[in-house]
């Protein structure tokens, strides 16, 4: 490649990090934002799961249930039936997610927010009429909580399988 970039220095193809022959079909800034948001939200979801797995005191299913932590119980409730204490689990998860937000970089929060319904609406607003700083943390928390619930719906282990084969929670 003999073109000059920025400061006039010639570049050859091996100096270039982007393949100049690569088609940009399917390439967009929104895909990049989505990938960064997915990576950041996945990181938070993993930490939330770990935190829930560490909660062993006060679990509601009883010692004979075979479930050993709050994450097991939450997974059972998502996969089968919400217990009478469902709101307690939701409040606990919400608090954990809020405690994780400071660990995200500002751009990660923005990119996650852009995946929410509010963020998607904002993207399609007239740029001259857009709010300058629209990011709303409760939207981010709700988005991550939906990701946590999705993870719980897919999560399994021998304890959860055994419980679902004949258990009763709450």
C-alpha cells in the first residue's frame, strides 16, 4: 500500500492493522458497541453469579433440598416456579448489580445503556434533539438483570437437576 496516512509517512500493507482489502459489509459502529456491551455485561453477570453462589446463609429451600446457595435457588425459581420470596431474590440481585456498576468504565456503561430500549430509542432520535447525557443507571441495571435471568434459565448442575426432578421451593 503506497498511500500516505496522517503525517505523510508511507505505509506498507504489513504495517496496517486493518486489511485494506476486507469488505466492510456487515461492519458498523453499532456492532462494535454491541460487542463491547456484551463483553462488559457478561463480566458483570459472572460476578453477580459468583456473589449469589457465595450466599449460603438464609437460603430458603431447606437442608434436604440439595440446593446449597442462593444462585441454585434462583435458578430453580427461574426454571420452574417463583417462590413466595421471589421479590427478595430480585431485590438482592438488584443490589448486587448496583454494587458492580462502579467497576465498569464510563464507556462500558454507555455502551450497555445503548442496548436498552431507551438507548435504542435515543439512537434513532434526531441528533439535534438528543439529550446530551441520557445514560440512566436503572436502565443498565434492568438490562443486566435480564441477562442474569437468562443465565439462570440456562444454568444447570446436579443439585438443580435433582431438585427439578422432584423438589418444591418455598
